C-alpha cells in the first residue's frame, strides 16, 4: 500500500487497496473491503468489509458502501447517494448473506439517488440525482424520478428528440449510424375511403421473408420491452397504432428512433441490441421476424452480447 494516499484524518483498515488510490478525511474503510487502483474515496465515505470497488472509481462525499455492494471499473457515485442491502431491516437482526447490488462498468449514480437492495445498474447507465431505483437499470439507460423510469439512452443521438432525424441513404430509407440498421418510410395512399400503406416482401426496406410475427400492446408506459439481441434472426418493427421509442446498439454506436405511425418501421439485423420503451397507452407494435421462435437465438445478457460482437 505504499502508493496509497490516506489523509491524516482518514482511516483505512484494509490491505486490499490498489496503487494510486486516495482516501480522504473522515473516510473509513473497514478490513476486508477491496478497492482497486486510482480510485478517489472522498470525505466522509464509509466502506464496509464486504464491499468491492473496481479501478478508477470516484465515490463522492457522504456515501456508504455496505456489504454486497459492487462498483465495477470507472463508476462515478455522486454525493450522498444511498445504497441499501437489506430489504426488510430490523434492529440487531442480520442477514446470513446480503443481496448483491452491482453498478456495472462506466455507470454513474447521481447525487442523493437511492438504490434498493439487489438491483443492477447496467454498463454505462446514468441514474439521475434524487432518483429512487427500485428495479435494475438496462445498459446505457438514463433513469430519473421516484420510482426511477427510463427517459432515454446515453450517447444516443435521438435520445432528446421527439422524432427521428436519420441520415438518408435512398428512397424511403435512412440510417441511424448503427451497423446494419435502417429506418424505412413506406408510401401512403389516402382518399375518401381512408388511408393505406403497403410493401413487398422481401424488399430493400424489409430484406427478408417473415416466418413469424407478433404484436406487443397494452404495455404500461414504465415497462421496457426487448432488451436483447438475436444471433441469426432479422426483425422489422412497425408501430401500427400510437407511439413507441426504439433504441438500437451495435456494441459501439447507439441510436434511437420514434415509431409513431404505420408508414414507418425499423429494420434490426442480427447482433444488434434492441430495446423498446415509452409506449403510449394505445401503442401496438408489430414485429416481423425472419425465423421461427428459438430461445437459443436470444442474447439477453449485455455482457455476453458485447463478447459475441467483438468475436464476430
């Protein structure tokens, strides 16, 4: 621990602290706690013996890291953020094992946010100041409020826009900069009898012949759908009624589009992570799929997805 700085009014009882880490005044690190390299443990932080902190982590003033809390590399925790580790605490009653609350690599927790026991904050996610996190947060999601709800996705060019503004690549088609993904605008025909939109299968807009379809509807606005990628299956999404946000991610670049009518859809190829959220009450999402249902074709863990993308 020769490279570790501990302020004269700080207390570090753990020998498992990486080089370059700074522990400031009135911070207390108990024996058994593990803290990585180049971390900044600010004034008044308490780290219990079962907590684990990765490399290059910043923990601002007034934070307590209890048994079961894991902060991966490059995490930021804002001042007075509150972690909990017992869902039904009683005085002088201890659990045999505490739930693991994990903040994944590169995620940020805003000031005064509260995290309930056992939640997972996904890679690169952002928890807003004062948010109360009652459920796990998807990778790169931005959540705010009480209870915390998804408001957008980090580094997504369309996250703060009410409608898509993708780059055109041809008649009716545009891209979001995410590998293989495109948005397709279909022709609309209107007369006194009503409106019609149609297309051929397969086509440039939908480059496969569907073998399966399903509808998603009656989704509470707080719910998130998707949150997975496919290994071989292609999908095309059309919101035939209402409005829904679709976020896509190829492991490097993220984009987002608002589907708000039956004449526009988004093509999602294999090995692209897709998420749908902000469903309006009357939203009905039609999904066309190139293959029959196969549970083994789904990648539901974002870390596994990143591994398979990098190998591919």
